[in-house]
């Protein structure tokens, strides 16, 4: 094992209830295992020496206390006391009984130290095995040496496996929290995109109407007032839509967006021709509606069109205008909508041929939007 394993379990959200419960469960399971092993060894000394029984239980309690701090490692004073006491006990048992049981407490204590930073290098584990074997190597036989070696190796593997398993749990918990954070970010992104769709178009059109009213104020006051009232109404509608968006009550329909787009485009003096029928109840209707909205916004902000053609199919929407400029090359709003279409199995493509710009959205297999000549007659309303 490499020491980098500790990087997967250290700092986590200790305040999370589930994580705190997992820590308690893991810690107390280990304490009970350690207490069971050391307790059995201590009781096994009862036939020969009461002193060894008491010493074994006392050392076992010290090792259990050390085990409580397994995750980050016990304080040096506690770990040092447990190591020295358990090692002294192992020599005492080995001298009296020549038994592999001599090193149980030390094997567990040393394994705890060797599995906490900064002692996660392999040579610390090798040193723990060597020290545990030494008493029985001096006073015991080959079988005792093999037994202590196996026992210490098992203790090292037990604690290393526990650390690895807990590290995996922490990684899963971190992934869960990252997924939750990502969901929040996606919702914020969606909200920002919807807010851009609502206010970007309305503010731009209101600005145009106010500019127009300012020009007509002296020449035609009545018409100027009409534009001012329309701008005021548009701002009021935008405020209402923003409020609905904030409270999660906003819905988007293709028919509504087509009607809104028609009034805005014609108010800007652009000829509009709508062909076909809007698909009602389609699974991508809301995205089709947003495409119409975004294309209208881009048309008013970036293009200098005279004619616009909207073609509606049972599973598609295609918008063509004849006023493409260099500013229409990079349209972030349509790019975001393209990602949403792709996620639902649809396609959204744009193309430009000269001054003709095509935005085509469709449910189903990908297709190439071909630039078409706008056929709406000049002056159409």
C-alpha cells in the first residue's frame, strides 16, 4: 500500500449525520475487535499468573483507547505508551510461556500506528512485524515465529483494509455532495438562461420603442405616445414574467412565443411569413418555443433583416432571416439551447449563406439545416 491512500479519507464533512454515524460504527467495531483479541489473550494467562492477567487487561484497555483514534492517529503520548506497554507485555509472556500470544497487543498497537499518517510507508509495516517477532524468536520456536508473523500481518491487513474501505465511503460521500452541488449549479444556470431570455429581448425592444418615440415626439406626438405605452406594457409584462420565473410558475408555449415574436418583429418594421402549424403538446414544445424566442432576440439585436420566414412542422421549427451580419456567428444563447436539445435526443443547428441565416430545430435524427432564400414579399405584414 502507498501512503497516498490517506488523501482519500482525510478532511471530510464531519458534520454530516450519515458520515458521523459511519465514523462511529467503524470506530466501535474496531474497538470491539481489538478488545476481544486482547481480552482473550489476557484471560488465557489466568492459569499461570494473575499478574499477567491484570497486566494484559490493562494493556488491552490502553490499546483500545488508542484504537478509538484510528482515523487520524492517537496523540504521540498515547500511541507511545500503548506501544511500550504492549511490547513489554509481549516480552514478559514470551519469557514465561514461549507463546505466539505474547505479541497480540503489540501487533495490534503497532498495526494501528503503521496505518496512520505519516507511517503509511511499507517499511513501517515491516518494522512492526520484525519487532513483534523478536520476543518469540528469542524464547520460542519456529512455529511461534510463524504464528506471530501471521498474526501481525493479519492485524496490518485488517486496519489497512478498514482504512481503504472507509476511504471509499468518503469518496462516495464526496461524490454525492459534488453531485448535489452540480445540481444546484445547473438549476442556477437554467434560471440565468431563462432570465436572460425574458429580460434580454424585452429590454432591447423597449429601448427601440423609446428611441422611436423620442424621434416622433415632435413630428407625431400621438404615435410617440403609442410607442411609449407599448414600451410600458412590455416592461410590465417582463416584470410579471420575471416574478413568475422566480416563483416557479412560468410556462412557455410555442404558440405564445410565436405570437409574441410576430408582434415584435412586425413592430420593428420587418416582414414576417409564418408557414405551417405549431406542434401542440409535443415533448420538445418548450424548447421549440425558446428557439423562437432566442432567434427573435438575436434578430432584433444582431441582424439587419427585412424579411423573416418561420416554417413549422410536426416535429421541427425553422427560422430564416435575410439580415445576417458578422455578429451572428457566435450566439451563446442558441449554443446553450443546442445542448438542451442534444440531451433530449433532438438537434439544433444554424447555418449562414451570405446574408441568409437559418436556425433549425428538430426532434429526432440529426439533419443539416440548409440555407434557403426568404420568399416573404417585401412589405408583408
